[in-house]
């Protein structure tokens, strides 16, 4: 009986020890689990962060989009007048150089119409208008006729720009169209201009129309005879939805853009396009003011995204 009692006592003690060990392990597991939960709360899932794509965006608001044609033009004075001699002969004296300011009636040159054996006489060439000598194609000693231009007088403050526009744009041409003018000497000085006249006939040699532009402001950047780079606006849409071409993607048989949803994921949006230029495209349906369009970043439908600070400030 004694041996049986001792055996029961030993078994009881073993059970107690086992239960203590079990409860100790359970306590440790709860403690570790709690610490892991706190760690996850303090440090978000690194994998989720690694899958998030940083993107640049544009918030849609009404804009203007232009379609332009790049052309070369020449600056000239609106009031150019060519001066001719009253008689043929030899240029004896020149009293004005290019850039000289003259007034109506000023003598700018003398022509010697004398022939061998005849009396020496000089015929003056006078300015018929006031202005600046912008061209003087003759020199002393040149032989001229009554059809030879001795000089051209014009205004340096009343200028225009002439461009030759391909006949294929004839349907778009009309007075009042806008344009932007640049010169080689001042490429950063962009001068706005307006179409003021259009030739009614096409040049059969170049298949172009002569179009005259009037600058909105006079500036030292424009001088008669200068070469000008012109961007002529042939189409314009105002108060419309415009996105960069980088935002537009082909999908199936149409176009889409990706927008940022409220839960910061990329959503594919089908769109229809309108007017386009080198860098922008008009969206005629699919987007509305306030939509956030992804302009840079490789995303797919449902991709988690983070908007870069640079685009967030736009």
C-alpha cells in the first residue's frame, strides 16, 4: 500500500509540474504575440511599402490648348517707301546711311545726269516721307536709272512680320488668329502677335499664302529685315480638360489614363481625345475637374501609389 501511495504522490507532482510548464509557455507566447502586434503597429508592413509606386500627378482644371504651325518670317516696316531718282545717271553723293533718321524733303543723294560734252548738273533725290533709312542699296559711282531704288524709308516703331503659310492650312486661316514671335537675338523674348491680313491668292511657285502679323507690342528685339521664328495658332480650345501626352495610353481599341482613387490606388479610366499638339492632348470625355491623373509612373489597375511631393504641389 505504501508503494502505491508514493506512486500516486509522484504522479500528482508530475502533473502539477507539467501544468505549470504549460501555463508558463502560454504566457510567454501571449507576451511575444503582444510585442509583435505593437511592432506591426509601429512599423507598417515593409512588403506593402515596397509594392507602392511613386507617381507624378496632375489635378484636372480648365485649361487652354493650342495647335500651332511653326513658320519662318521676316520683319518689315508697315510704312516702307522706296525713293527713286528723277533722272538716270551716276550716283555722285550719298548724304544718308542705313539707320539715319530723315524728314520729308531731306536730300539723301545727288545724281549726275551729265553726259560727255554736256554741262555738269546734279539732280537731288529727296525723301518723300519722314522716317528711318532702312535700306540703301546703291553706292557712289553706281549708274542708276529712274527705276533704280536709291533708298527705302520706313518706321522702326510700326512693324509687321510676313510669313508664308502652306495652302493646306487655308481652311484655318482668318484675321484675328494669334501667334508667337521669337528672334535669334532674343529667343527668350516671346512676342504675341495677331493675323491682320491674308493674301487672297496662292503663290504658284511655293504653294503658300502670304500672311501678315502685327506684334502686340513694339520692342527693340524686332527690327526691319530681321529673321523671325513664328508659331501660328491655327486651332484653339479654351476652358477644356487637357492632360500631358505622357498620361495617355492605348488600351484595346481606344485610349485610357490612370487616375488616383480615394484609397490611393491606380484606376484605369477610358477617355476620348480631341485637339492635340506636340506635348498636350484634349480630353473630350472620361475626366472631370478635380480628377487626379497619373502623368508619370509605371502602374497597372489597382496598383498602390504614392504621390510625389513635386506633383502634389502642382
